[in-house]
C-alpha cells in the first residue's frame, strides 16, 4: 500500500512497524450532531482499515471522543465547545456528551463503518493527562501562567517542521487573552486553570486548583496508553495539521522523547454548493437531513467514495443523486447475475440467446459470454478485482477503483469482495426476488403472451409496491430493483 505521508509530504510505500498495524483517528468533539462534512473523514479511514485487513494486515485501531477541553478556536481561545453545547441545550455537559456520542455511534453504524478496537473518551484519561503534564514538566518543557500550564515550544526546535510553520512571524501574546505570560506565540496550554467564578462544569483538581486538560493532550495520552508510540498511522482532517497534530507531536516528544506516528494521513474538506459548511448558511446537513430528502447513508457513502480523500470535494444534491443511481446500477448488475446464475442451474450449459439480451441490459462493456466466464466462484481474485485493490492500495484511490467497477465485468464473488472492501451493503440491500413475486413475473409473461395487457400492467404496479420492476428484453423479462 502507498500512502501520502503529511510528515514527509511524499507518497510512501507503507511498511508496518510490527505485526499489528496501530492506527489512531482523531474523533469528533461531541457537542453537536455530526454533519456530513465531519463524516467524510471516517468513511475514508474505514476504507483504509478495510483495505489493510483485506491485504491480511492485523490492525489495532483507537478513536477518541473529545468531551472536554476543545475550545471554540483550535488554539487556547474562547469557550469550551462542550460548555457551549450545554448552554445551548439547557443540559449538563455530561448529558450533552452522552447524547452526541450515541448519535455519532448511530451514524457510524448507519454508514457501515467498522468500529475501532477502542472508543476512548477524553474524560476517562484525566489521570493519564496529569501524569503526562508531570512528565513534560519534569523534562523541562512547560511553564505555569495564571491561565494554565503551557508548553514552551522553544524547547522543541522541530516544533514547526510537521506543518511547515513559519514561526518567525508570530508575536507572543498577540492573539491570546490571559497570555501576557506566554513566552512564545506558538506555546499552547497542556492544562487550563478554571478562573474563580468561571463556569466550567468539567473540572479536576491539579496543582491545587480546578482545571481541565488542553485539547491536544487527550490524543497523546490515549495513544500512549492504548497503543504505545510510535504508532503506524495517524489520521485526521487537514485542519488538524497546523495546530492539533503539531501539538500532539510536541507533547509526545516532551512526554517520552519518542516519535508519535510514522505515517500521517489527512483528508481535505468538502464544500456544499461551493460554500463552506456553516450553521449560518443552513447547510450543516446530518444523515437524517439527507434521509428526509430520500437519500440513504449508503448513497452518501457512495458519494464520498467516488472521490479522492485529498481532493476538495463539492457536495450538491445532484451529485448525491448520481451516486444513488450508481449504487442502484451496481445492485441491478448483481440482480442480473443472480438471474443468470439461477438460470444456469436449470439449463447448463447456459449459452442461449438470453445471454445476449441480458448483456444488453448490463451495458455496452459487458459481453454476455464473458459475463459467464467471470461469474465463476473460484474464490480467487479476478483480474478486475486485483485492479480495484491496486487502485485502493495506491493512496486510497477510490475514484479510480469506482471507474474500474463501472466499466468491468464482475462475478458475484467479485461483488462480494467489493462489498467487503467498501462496506456499501451492495449484497445486503440486493435481495433475490421472492418466489411469490417471481411467480408474478412469470404470470405477467403469460398475460402479455395472451395480449392481456391490463393484467400485465397490474402486475407491474404490484411489483413496484415491493420495490421491483421488470425489464423486457427480446429473450424474456428480467427483474430489477426500482430503488
Ligand atoms: P469537530 O467535531 O467540530 O471538531 O469536527 C471534527 C472534524 O470534522 C474536524 O476537525 C474536521 O477534520 C472535520 N470536518 C469539519 N468540517 C469538515 C468539512 N467541511 N469537510 C471535511 N471534514 C470536515
Ligand atoms: Zn487528535
């Protein structure tokens, strides 16, 4: 597998550090329902995990929930997002966290994303955070201000390297309230003190004062505890590069002197109708909003996977419709293969004219006789499947993989593997027509032969209520999914 590594800005061949590939994903801040922009990254990382597993790697994966300490800006300014969410909803931060963790897991499952081995909640690691701050302090990397314990970035000369930051232009104290005592502009809080009178429900005593961990620390301590550094792959959004991941790396360096991760993989942002996703534009669509407009989570996943994770993608409802049609088309190709394989059981060798008609339904690239050749179930990868896997193994190029699938002949066995790779419920959402409905398809044929078109139409309508339609070909009818 080749991955574009943000640390080196190069496409690199993935070489695991040990027998188990250790992966960490920065998870959501659980103060609001995830919008479709938030969800894109988890879809891409699921593909990464599935591709590794299909390539026989053992994977251990940890993902966190940020339920404390992520301030409204990614730096140390503004309110804690969790406290803000609690105020908005008239609930406690704990209730807000519970609620949005549940909703996130629901979305995660609806998208058929494989669960990490560990879901790590930031507030379950406070003791480890405190240990980590103590270690950083003992190693000479921190100093205390009235506002908290700060990381002295001048003690880590490589601080700006990861994000290629130019630190010379930053002036200390220019941006941050309560930070007159900050020594360098890039210094950041590893622990924040709660000021007397400040409302902050989540609080822990440290250094004889109430406080809470700085946002980045949770990821460093969770990785240290659950995976142990260095890990193989760390994933996140491009927005994480200049602050969050830069600070995670610095913290691990100060805690243990060790590297945090070998490969860093970041996905680009999506826009909606050419605009940034924002509450004020009313385009923070959740999966439920899509479903109200008739689109399933799988349609959305199809949309995400039809582009590359590093490309800035523009979401429109037209493009979502195209993704839905593509998935329907794939499921109908599976339906045709079911019909071909069940017919072949009854009339071997299957080489009648019917194959030609079915091939026409399948589309121009699919020549009947060759479909039969590839409809075998020998357990091995067909050439197409190998090419699809190659595309994914080349920096997760799902766009190229999808184009190959569109333009290739595939067996049922191939489709099963494609489903395993992409998690698109292609097989699960493609049931074989029931015997009763199959009987209706046959009855419709009889009615048509007897020129009883009224009955034939009636049957077509009846099939439609079950989500099926019939396509007439010169060699007979084939059933298809309507949606
Ligand atoms: P938050 O929970 O608000 O911290 O957001 C979680 C993560 O979602 C962000 O850090 C980004 O990596 C990702 N994200 C937010 N907006 C978008 C977007 N428009 N497209 C892709 N990813 C996004
Ligand atoms: Zn993180």
